[in-house]
C-alpha cells in the first residue's frame, strides 16, 4: 500500500522544481551532458529516498528532535541540527526570492517586492508554527486542488501542435556526453522531498513499502523529462536557453481556446502560488522544528519572536540584494553543496540507525 504522506513530500519538491531554477540549469548544459546527468540522477535520487526512508522508519512516528532527545553529546546535537537548519532554511529562502521575482516580472511589475514579501511571510509564519500534522493537512489540500490542473496543463503541452519533437530528439543525441556535476545536482534536487521526513516522520503511519519507491522512480523520471525537454520542444534546442524562466515562457505559448482565461500563463502562475507557498512553509517548518529541538524545554514567546525576526531579516536581505542573475549563480553552487551534504547525512544516519537498533 502506498503511503500518501510520503509521496506528498516528494511530489511537492518535484512540482516546485518545474518552475524555478532546475529547467534553466539543465537546459544550459543540454549539449554538455545534461541528458546523461538526468539519467544518473534518477537512480541516485531513488537510492537516497530508499536508504533514508528505511533508516528513519526504525523510529516510527518520531522526528529527529525526538530521536536524538536522549543524546548525551549536546554540542554534536546542536551542530547536527544547525547544519540541517541552514540547508532547509536556505532552500525555502531561494524558492521565496525566486517566486517573488516571477510574480513581479510577469504579474505586476509595479508592485514593490517587499510588499509581496510581507504577504508571503504572513502566510508562511501562520503555517510553520502549526503542529506537523496540520501542516501536512494543508499540503494535502493544496496538492489535491492544484496537481490535477497542473497535470492538465502538462497534458496540453504534450499534445500541442507546436511541440517540436525533432528538437527534443536532437538534444537526446547528446546522451553520451560526459555529465557535469551541476546538471546531476540540479536533477537530483527533484527527489529531495524525502529529506523532510526528518520532521514529517511524525505523521507517517506504518512502514514504507517498495511501491512507494517504484512510484518515485516513475514520477521522478516523468518529472525530469517534462521539466527538461518540454521547453526545448516549444522553443527549439537553441532558443530554449534564451529564456530566464523556460517553463513560464512555455506556459505562455499555450492557449485554452474555450476557457474563460485563454492564456495559460496566468493559470499556471496562479496554481504555483499556492505550491510555492507550501514548499517554503514545509522547508521552514522543518527548520523551525529543528530550532525548537535545540532548546531544552518548551520554547518561549520571546525566543519564538526572535526566530521569526531572524527569518524576516534574512528574507528582506535576500529580496533586496539577490537579483535574478546572482540568485541563479548562487543556486547552482548551493545545489552542488546540497547534494554532497545530503549524501553524507543519509549515509551517516543510515549507519547510525542500523547500529542504534541492532
């Protein structure tokens, strides 16, 4: 039986990466091993999913703070929590800054970015302070409402008369080019939703079955093919690189002739507003719960406000100083660092969990 909560976490990460950063990175390296990078990323992503899920399943309905609650080495615990907090917080921040840039660029260029930031932060702060189970309920509702509609848009893209399969096949001929680390790191990020189990394992009931990982393999392969090749099919093997956000431009190439809203770009961005909100909220809920786990006893209101104030300051600095070009450059190297960090964490936790429960 499939565990839907586990699939929600992985699917959320796959969906958000269709629109931000990953397509741009893969398309940039389309002649330099991105195709092989995608093929290599799929088994790496599934393997990391499997190893981490098997390890954390040994501690049913417990997050990392509960698992390490009795740890005698407090400084090791703080260092472990702190490094993971940084990765998860930065993941949410990159998504936040990137999507605010999209909204400003395509929806309302006159609206100040800081005003958009205030609106997003207000919603995110309400969600991240909820119990983990309620955050999962929010995620379930958002995916239930949006995934079928996004799936319909992807179906329209695949069946569109203007999709040029020759361009896709042309890029496919570079399959034996040696892949770059950048393309592998970007492609594996689509599978990284499993890492949210570090907190959301609290709401996972029972053991994860092999069908969960088969589903991730199929969904991940389809997601990467769609993310990478559809913009190339619409804009050509050379033209796709010219766009800052390839999938936004692809959505703008689609029309729903008999729909009240003919231009798909507005529907596409509207659906992704809630998807991006939940992606940020899930990442920051994990970071927030890990921060709480580093304190002894219940967190006070003063400490809570300090945490929210630090998040706000980092977000304001990010929105003001990270322009689109700089953000893209930082994200490439962040993904490489994230991949290495993720592999180390998964392997160490897998070995530690086996010894702990032996």
